[in-house]
């Protein structure tokens, strides 16, 4: 699989969403026609009774954006860094037929088949070993190969004391256990590339909070979609500038909660969703879509030192590369953390990864390890599925022509809580959800058994505050 450009990545997701909405509208029209027919030729009151019930059923069970069939197999190619080792599953107990290290990344491949109830309640695999317990969730109606994350359970797995139990699903076929040997991450210089404020915390708070030396570099101010601030009486451009200033502050201040020095937190201030335009015309400035700004220096005033683009403040690809080269040469990171070029479809995320790789070309200093993350997916808006605190199974991927080694860290409960507090400080995650979304979640809680996150209302509290942080690793 070749890396996708920003245009192709976003167009694919938009095409999937367009098809999903078209199919829903078609189904709605057919359903309405059937109800009208029943009302005209039979009981006039029946459509009035059924319509709210059907709407509630849709919101509870059919509102997820799932752009593939739950019966499709996930497909992964892990590469030479990841080894398959013998494992047996007997009587619900899983045992590895080899010696394991406690911090290795452990992935179990097996078939998960939903029960009839698992078409209405989320199918889950429970992992239990004494007082250790985890739970990983899959699509309703799942019937295919899936990949469980067993990282952190090496001791009971080696002892044959790890019990797997399907809830609303069964576990079928011969299990395959994959091991990616651990590499030292915390004792090395780490640089996290965040396309927007909060991306570093969502993907890698546990990693960067434990590293001896961390740099957090945020590429854009994230100023668009500032409707929440317009409600304060601000014009659209004024609201966008306020939101950008707040998120620029967040990108500098929030990593301090994890002990990252202010001198190693940098906001580059480029404009949200304009990185693809900058990449397409490297010398052409790409002004903000909503803030009525063409000068990035407005959002860079909290930086601890000057950077090349401070000279003219032009939002160009050339300036972005110059800023990144200066930072890479200054920080000399040994571990570089950035968005995944295939799994994460957000156009700014794809361009952020491309910019860093281009900036590295010709530099005397090169990082040793590349870690990639996915804060968004093409095919499943709920991944990681399940609740806050649960483990993170591998995301849906239906074809694998490029090899990546999974790399997972275990976050204890104290670190999860600190991560949740860091996310809570991010202004973009603070506004309340729209009424329709709150009502949908209430129906899903009542009818589908989905629990809200105890940490906050925004969906990222559920998705990001987990037992695992999951990356994809390459040694450079």
C-alpha cells in the first residue's frame, strides 16, 4: 500500500461517508413509504407510533459510521521485527509456548464470531488472570479475524493462566500469537509531532510523560470551527482567532502537566486544514480559512525561542520545512512520534508526516526509531471501541501491502487519570456536545449498554484514556 496524499486520504473518507448517508436516506425513504402505505390502507395511527420507535432504534443500533462489513477479516503484515510464536487455547485458557518479556508487545490473532445478541450489544473479549483483567470490544455482528492486544499480560500468558472469555461472541480457530520485542523508549529523547493541539496528548501522553527528555511540536493553531466562541457574540473571524490563541496556549502549557519543560514545547502556528494547499504549492502562502489571517506569528508568541519562519510569518510549505529542520537539528530526537501515513486519514495528519520526512532529508542527525499513531480512521469512527480504561485492540485494516510492527505501552490507572486531566485542559474538548449527539448517547446507554466516560463528555475521553497506547514502529 502506497502512502496516501492528503487529497486522496480525505476524499476516500468523504466518499465513504457520502455513500453511507445516501444508503441511509434511501432506507429512510423506503421505510417512510411503507409506513405511509400502512397508514393509508390500514391503521392511520400506526405510523405515528412506529416512527419514534424506529428513530430510537436507529440511534441506538445503526448510527455508527462503520464503512466495512463486520464479517470481513482484518489483515496485517507485521514485518521482520514481529515474530510468531506457538500458543494454545484450551478450555478458555491461553498459553504461550515460549519465554516472554514483560514489556514486549503481544498481539493475538483469532476469529471472533458474534452471537445474535452481539448484533445489538457490543461484542467483547474479556481477559482475566487473577486480579489482572482487561476487556476489548469489537463491531456488532463481528464475524472475522481480529487482533487482541495482550501487552502487559506476559506473565499469566506464559504460565497458561490467562483466561479468554467472549461476551456476546465466541472465539474460534487456531490462535496465532505475535511478539514485537520491546525497545527502550522512555530513556531516550522523544519528539512528538502533533498536527493540532491535543494530538500529542491523545496519542502519546503516556509515552511522553515518562520519557527522560520530550519535545512536543504542534504544527497548526487549530483555529477553525469556532462556533462555540461565536456564541459569545464574536464575529466568525474573531472567534477563530480566539480559538487559535487558546489552542496555541494549550499546546505550550498542557505538556507542563506531564513534566515537559516549557523550553521544549513549540507551536508553529500554521493554519488548520491548509497544510495540503501548502504542500501542493510550496512557495504560495495559504491563509487561514476562517480567521482572516495570513501571518502565522499571531499564534507563535508563546514559543521559547525564534524559528526561521518568524522572519516573514508566511504560511508556506518552505517555511514549515525550515522550522522543522531547525527543530530537528536542535532537539536531535532519537524517537520520532507522528501520525500514521495510511491509517490516519485527516489531511493535516497526512501532511504533517510527509513534512517531517521531507525535512529529515539531508540532515546530519537522523532519529533511530519512528513511531506512528492514528487518532482518526477511515472506516470506523468509534475505534478504539469499548469504554475508558479498556485495552486497545488493533484497528480495522482490510488489506496489508506494507509492513509495520505494532508497539504498545501499558498505562496504569494513575497515568490514565493524568492523561484524562491533560485532555480536560484542552479547550477544543471542553464545549458540550450537540443536543442530538447527547440524546443518541443516552439512547445507546439505555438500549445498547454503552457506558459514558467518567472523565468527560467529548468522545475522545472514551477513545484515548485507555489501558494501552498503540503505535506502529519502524527502526530507521
